[in-house]
C-alpha cells in the first residue's frame, strides 16, 4: 500500500541530529527524511533494526559503595581468573569439505 509522504518540520537536539546523520550515512540513505521515515516505520512495527545502535543507559547498576568504579578492575580481573581457572577440553576438528569442492585425483597419462 502506497502512502504519500507529507512534509513536516521538526526540531532536534544537536546530539540527536548528529546521530541521525551518522545513521543516514551508515545506511546509505539519501536524506535525513528517509532515515527518520525508516526509524519510525521500524518503531511502528515493534522492532529495532538488526544493526541499529541501542543505548545501555539505565541497564547497568553501579554499586552504591563504589560509585566511581574504583574496585571495578579488581572485580573484573577476579571474574576472569575464576573463568580461566576452570578445566576445559579443547578439540580441533578440521571442517568437513563439501563434495563439490573436492578435486579429482590427477591421472597419469602415458605417451606412447
């Protein structure tokens, strides 16, 4: 179903405008209007583009007793050390070669 586009005027925060220009350039959109139209269409359909950047703001809890993350290095280092100290089995298996890509064996040709 084709719907005619209508011109509108919008006012954006400078940071949002910069982000929108980056998205338009990254997605090879012809204009900011095309980028905005795409974003709104995705939002109306309840999805987010697979490559659309998303914010993590509000998804991370910072400990009240360490607001400057002074102990963060030690905490991450401890988790890494715990993870790498567990035993694991490593196996290397060559990838299966598709039959179509196998070369036929060279044939000997006799001249004589």
